[in-house]
C-alpha cells in the first residue's frame, strides 16, 4: 500500500464530465489499496474570470482582497470533486489549504509555503478517507488567506508530497508528459520517460509549460519524484527526478522561445566600466538580461548586443540611449528574433553537442545571431521567421526518425 498525492489542473476539472473523470482516476487508485491525497486547481478559466470580475469593480483592489476572491476558485473544485467521489461510493473529505495545514509567508498574491502541518491530514488518511485539498492557497501569520502565484497548485502538490513523505506525486494535466519538442509543431517529437529536475527547470523557463517552476525547484530540494501524466488518456507519463538515478541523455529536448528582443549598440567607447554602466542601469530598471555578446574592441570602440523579453525591449533601448552619448542609428532593437535551445544534462561530458546543433542550422541555411551556453543548455538567437524550421532541423539532428 502506498501513499499517493495526485494533482489535477484546471483543465482536468473544467466541467462536470471532467470532474467525474478525475473522480474515476482517484477512486481507482484508492480501490487498488492506496491512500490518496488529491490537490486540485480552480476549474478551467475560473481564476482568470475572477480576476476580470475584480477589475470591473476595482482595478486597484488590494492584494489581500484579491486573494480572498481567488481562493474561492479552488474551494469550488474541492467540493465538486468530493461530491463526485462520494457518488462513486468512496469515503472522502475536502479541505481548504489552511485546513490541510498550509502556512505561508504574508506576501498576498505570491506567498511562499513556510510549512505544512500534516496531523489533520494524517488523521483523515488513517481513517481511510480520500482527502481533496485546495491547491494554490494557504494562511499567513495574520490568519488571512493567501495565494501562491499563478500556477501555484503544482507547488501545493509537491509540498504536500514532501510533508507527507508520499510514495508518489502525480501531476495530471492535459498533455501526456514532457516531450523532446512541442508535439503540436514537431513531427517525431517523442514523449520522454524521464527527465532531471535541472533539465525540467531549463525547459520550463524556455517555454515548455508543463510544470510550474517553483514546484520543480521544491521537488529538487526535497527530492520528490514527480510523474507528469494526462488525465484524459491513461498512459504512462514522464518522471522528473534526480540526475544520479538516470541515464544522462545528450539532449533531452529542443525548444523555441519567441518572447525575445535583441538590442545592439555599436561604436561605444572601448573603456573599462562601459558594460557595468549599461547593465547596472538595466538592473535598476529590473530588466532581466539573457544573452550578452560583446565584440573585441577596435579603433577605440566596441559593440555590445544583449537580449531581453519583448515587453522590456523599449525600456532597454531607452536605457542604452540614457547611458551612452551616441547617435540613434547605432542602436538597433530587433523584436523579430527567436531563441532556439537544446537542453540535456549529458552535454556536460560530451563535446560536440554545439557543433552538431550548428551543423543542422548551417545545412538549412539558417544564420546564427548570438550564442549562449550553460552546463546543460546551448541557445542560439536567430531570425524569427526561421524559428520553426530551426527547431525541426535541430530536433532531427539529435532525434533521427527511426
Ligand atoms: N488556479 C490557479 C491559477 O490558475 C492556480 C493553478 O492553476 O495552479 O493560477
Ligand atoms: Mg488554473
């Protein structure tokens, strides 16, 4: 007999039929002899709809009242799911975040989980009840309801699995798992059997929206193995776990990020402190810089290029203008770019990953603007119009068709 934490996202409980489907998955696990604790998100677009309702009344509503409102979405889900489980004849009890022992920091709208006091949950489990817990929420030191930030239910589930020392943490979603590339766009994209926490974090920041980042960080910290799987198709999903327990794959996935803009500055003075001046100004404005490229100086001048998210492009270009006394024609802001990345923990110990990626791009006549590497990732910046072709070509190079 195992203790399983199962989490279901908003799309998995979007309507009565889906709620009944989830109740079927939960009761099957229970009837197989397991203890089951379930974490659910608000149904479908409920959270967005609640935010819109608030905006109609007061776009500047306090964060405390926003949390009071938003936590209601999950309250609806837990009650409905518990009712569906009751109807299937299994003992069940629903619990709001605070009733399940979630204490958080006081930061409304972006609270951090401080502790999960599990004695009440334990008592319910010992009584052989299925427990359905509201994700995304907790209680702060003022006894006020808080939320964990958008997509926070994944983190609730992982925290609960860690606190209960659960044998398994299953995150059910509307995709079958984590793929080597976006399966809707790339022919031959394969579902991964497993992936490391670090690879998952890279893929998540690069736009593979399967798991919330913070949940992966927490899973890594507490060594919680996560299984990502579909609530609609009963097939094995992808396991996210510690690197030591798995074969390092050279490349685990290929991703595209189109939320990028490139700012280039030409002919700035070739003096010490120039980069410092520019990037400290960007930091002051809280603009996150991704890839940075600086040319070797010549004739007393040098060039610097860097990338930011599209939303920050204008402000970043303005910061460049403020920092340097140069002609506007020397500043270029290009938003028609995309970042293509390969991610894999195995590349640390395998030379040649970069050249294989560059060869695939060269063979398709795709020009590289910028390159950045980390221990487990290689990213290139290219023309946005080439992005899909580039992903397909690079994917084919690392995952040839069988
Ligand atoms: N319902 C919340 C949201 O939509 C939490 C979640 O879905 O994980 O952000
Ligand atoms: Mg949601």
